[in-house]
C-alpha cells in the first residue's frame, strides 16, 4: 500500500452484490500501481428461483509516472508523456499470482473476465440455488480529482 495515498474507489453505481467482486476490489486497493477503481452493476444481472446471475464491471486506472529528460543544460528539460506503472496484462499476472483470485477465465488486450459459480444452500432449506458471478475488468483513464465524489472515496 502506498504511504499516505489511498486508491480512489467509486461504488455509486454498484449494488454491492458479488463476493468475488468485493474480493477483487480489495486486492486492487492493495496494489501501488492502481490509482482508481470504479465498480458498476452490469445490466445482465438476473435472479430466478433456482439461480442468481450477478454481473459486475470494474474499471481500473493505473498510476502514472512523470518523466523528464534533461539535455545538456538543466533548463532545457523535455517532458515526455506520463508512463503507466502497469498494463492490463501485467495486472492479469499479478492477480493470477494471488491464491484467492487466480488467473482470469478470459483475457484480451483490453479486458479481464472472471466467472465464478457456487451452490448456496441456505439454512432450513432442502434445495439451494446456484450463484454465478461474472466480473469484467477494464482499463480506463483516471478521472480528475474533482470528478470523484468524496462520499465514494474509501
């Protein structure tokens, strides 16, 4: 975790459902290279008598490193575009190394996808239901500091 600097987490458009989604958000908050996380409910979420399908989307912005190259004279510094501290592929490798997260079930150049399923049997019921959780993770640009509401920062 960064010294004195926390990850901005926006959850205003998320109902809070999804144990695996909650775990992913917590793991992302631990990474120094992550500066912003937004979680949203996806429209595919459904619930029936014998199963629940939860679909969430996580948007991640990586921290940037400012670099400047000095010429022969110190006052002739050329600014170069900021460099991301991590890529989506590097994030996939970091998450895959975490035993409670693991490798994504699907990955392409712009997205990681996780699919988790479990059988839930509530107390005093003979039949349970199947809980299926789909989480898609995308990279986005970090919002300006004033775009994240203070109530959404964790």
